[in-house]
C-alpha cells in the first residue's frame, strides 16, 4: 500500500516558530500570496513529494520532498540585508531538520520591483516520522 508521508505542518511550524522568535514583526504564510500586505513576509510551502525506495532490500517507502521558502522585504533601505538575515535563520532550522539546501537565489518581484525577494529550496527524504538528508 502506498502511503503519503505528509510533514508539511511539522516543517512549517518549526520554521515559523524560529522566525517568530528571531523577528518580532514577521508575517508568515503557508500558501503563496501574490502581493503580501505586511513585511517582512515569508511563504513556506511544500512544492514536491514523490515516492522513493531508499534501499533495494528495504520494503519501506519514503517520500522525497522539496520545500520552497520565499522571503520578501519592502524596506526603503536594507531590504536585501533583511532578507539575507531571515534566510540565515531559515537555513539554520532547515539544516537542523536534515534538509539539504538546493538553492538560494534572489528572484525579481515582477509585481512590485520595490520589494526584494529571495527564494530558497530545500530537499530531504522522509518516512513520515524521520527526515533524512538526501
């Protein structure tokens, strides 16, 4: 029987709790918002999940998961620095959970060029209880 191992709520909660402790006025979302109204804003979403078998001799199924974390700032001065500071905290908590960072890139915010945006992607394998670095 194929079972989906959903860890999205656990990952969201760990990242959100860390960011709320580090940045008092941070705004968080678990779904994409085209134009955030409160800044800094962080969107934490699971972007991919597919079944893999870790070892040929292992009968257990695992999910290969990928999370995307978008960080936005609209400060008139220091928005890039603010995004990078938030990205450092995100990276710290994600790597502590055994995720591997796939990318961390600035992305032009086409809706409003005055908003700076960084997108980070992380991947891991899970059995639903444990998260393994892949």
